[in-house]
């Protein structure tokens, strides 16, 4: 079969090609640029726990080499500390996952290095497409000079950014809101009072502080500072930005410390959502499908989740053929999740930016507003938490055999320790992204047994037979415990880490039905489920 064509070699396109390669699917990555990125220290990204784990699984070392995990989160209003939150491990507990902050060019460079080491990914620089044609068996695109070429692929994914050529060639509308927020940004090296902690300062008491300024740490004493600007208004001149920097550092440190200015910029954030994310054999992902970023939300996080969600479905289609329902589920799940994120941000903006008519929804206390802002920055709540696909068309019908655990169906599973087929104990997330389902038995006490003994003990032989009989490939794992689960609970998990279902004991028929639902019913199934399931994207109102 022809490779998958990925258009756009930013972080999302690179991650998608690597995720496909991890599942044995070749891809051609059409890069409009020269294959390298200019360093921009002021252009950084924040990755949440799930997307950071994805990047690590794809073989990108930049998170360790050039990224920093925040040690804490600090909120200040005027001169008063409102909230201080420790992040990451502390005395054996994990109060909140610690985001990873790194320059975007470092992330892109790390992903490019991982791609260069992979035989299944072919990168073609200076390749801008101008023609896209589809038929029943594949997609054909043309790239113009200097490398005028026709390319043939089994599927195509447009990861080519906000001005996506793929989206325009597919004639897909991209409605939304322009200039939702504006920020002046500076990257500088200095000693600030909170090493390793991210700081949000609302209504700072100095004249040039504006409504809000954020400081986010990077390695080697580097910080990214963001000042919220009026949506329309002042032009930020170099002199005005230097004044802001000096006043802010003096306000935080008591006097302006020595600092090294590395980079500056002004960024305008938009909120947009493509009407469709799939057109026959062509798909949209990342900024080509959605734009968001106000109130600390991270568009790249959502783009990486697009790549992870789509990769295993395309891999199923490439290796074994797939139902239309499975391929449609990408749009149903991901578009609905991003639309919910956009709605949450748009509903919060008037509250946090002083709009009339909404202030009564949240008490005026600084702590209430801080919680909303912290959600976006820390990856919590409706503004930041990883999405759950509770209404996915791939969800199995619930039966009496289904059990309730600490993870709701459709939500990301907890990263517990599991015993792998080779007998090693690993993180559950280490087994994701390999193209097969995971079946996990909760069996207290098995951690002290040799695998060769308990494979033939208790319920294991029956469960092994049930897994071998599933309609798709699956890997059997064992864990000592799982939040909310009792002994002999069986979990079925998708390749992207979302829970399909949990069962009380070994239930071969129910496990088979759930696995069949998770693959969209199979390529030859007439989709009766489509009559009972309206895709979430069709039910979702456009964000305007």
C-alpha cells in the first residue's frame, strides 16, 4: 500500500509521522521549508503530562536536554500572594503533574532528529503542494517548483498550520474569532526570586505592568515573560518593551537586576475551528484544524493529541483496512474535545477580563479567578485537562458485566506500573502507541511472582484465550492495583491510552464486543451504530 502523505513538518506533522512509524506505517513528510528551524527563544511551548510522555515515546530527547519541569506555580494579585502550588513529586506524593517548558525550535529539532533515524519516514524539503486529488484508493498531490513532483499516498493529513493549503484545497471553512488576546513577549536570562517556578501576576502595581504578566522558567536561568496587551490599541515599540522589562524586574526584585535579553515578540492569539476534519481520505490536524491559546491553553498540546488519536486509526486502516466509523471517529472525538476547550475559554474570558454580564457567574474573589487561569496553565479543568471521549462512536454498549473504576470510559487511563509480556515491570504509558489494544488484569500480589508461574494460574488461562480470540491484536498486561478497581477487574485500553471499558472478571463475550466496538466494527460491517450515534462534531456548535 502507498505511504501516508503528511503535509507540514512542524511538531504535529513530525509527531504524526513518528507515531505512524512506531506502528509500522511508512509516510512521506512534505516540508515546505528547508528542513531546519531558526532558533527563537521567545517562542516556547508548554507540554502537559500526557503530551510530554507522547513526545518521549517518539524518541525526542529535547524534553530532558532543553526543557524544564516547573517546580511550582505561584499566583500574585497586586502585592499579595494568592496561591502557591507545588508541582511534580514531593515527599512521595504527586500533588499536580509538572508541565514541561521548552523552546519550540528545540522540540522541533528533537523530533526532526528522531525522524532522521527512522527508515519509514521520508522527508522532502521545499515541497509546497498546489494540487490535491482523491479517488477510492488513495490521494494524489502535486508539489511545485523547485521540486515539481506528483506524489501518491493511501491517506493524507494536513498539518500545515493556520494558513493550511490542504484545508483550502479541500474547501473547508475555518470560522472563529480574531485577536482574542495579544501578548508582548520577551526571553531573557536573569535571577528571579522563584527559581524553577512559574508565576502569574495579575494587576501588578507598577505603571507598565498592564493587567497581567507571566513568568515561565526555562533551563540555564532563562525566563519567558508575557505581558497581556489590550486587544486593540498600543503599538509595542522596542523602547516601550525595554521599559516594561525593567519595571517588571524591579517590581519583582526590588531593583532591576542584571539581565541578558535574548529575544522579543508580539503574539496575537485567535480562536478558530475547522468545520470538517475529514474529507474522504484527507484529514486535518493541529493548527490546520484549530487555533486556541488564550488563558494559558496550549494549541500544540491539542495538535499532539490529534496526532496520537489519528495515528492508530490510520495504522489500522493501512495494515488491515478499517471501517468508515473508525476513521470518522477522529473528527467526532477530537473536534468535539477542542470545541469544548474553545467554549470554556470563550466563556471564561469575560469573567477574567472584566466583561459585564458574566461577573456574577464567578465570585469576584481573586482565588476564584485564579483557579480559572491556573486550569489553562497547569492542565486542569475544562481549560486544560486531557480530554475524555465519553460520547465516542467507538464506545461499546454498556452491559451488566461492565465495572466502574477510577477512570470513566473514554477518559485517559492512570499511568500505573504493569508487568509486560517479557516479565519486566514498566509504566503503562510505555506500552501505548504500538497499534494494538491493551488488556490489563488487576491482580494483587502478582508482583512477587515469576510471570511463568502466574500465566498458568487462576483466571489467566481463560483470559489468555479471550485475548487471543479478539478481532484485533491486543497485549495482555498485569498490574498490582488500579484506582477504584477490585481484584480480577479487566481493563480494555485503546492504543492512545483511553479506556474502552472495565469488566468485573474475565468476560470473553463482552471483551470481544468492546474490542470490536473500539475498532469501529470492522471494515466489512454495515454500520448500524451510525444510526444511533450522531458524531460529536455534528452536534457541536461552531465557535464564532
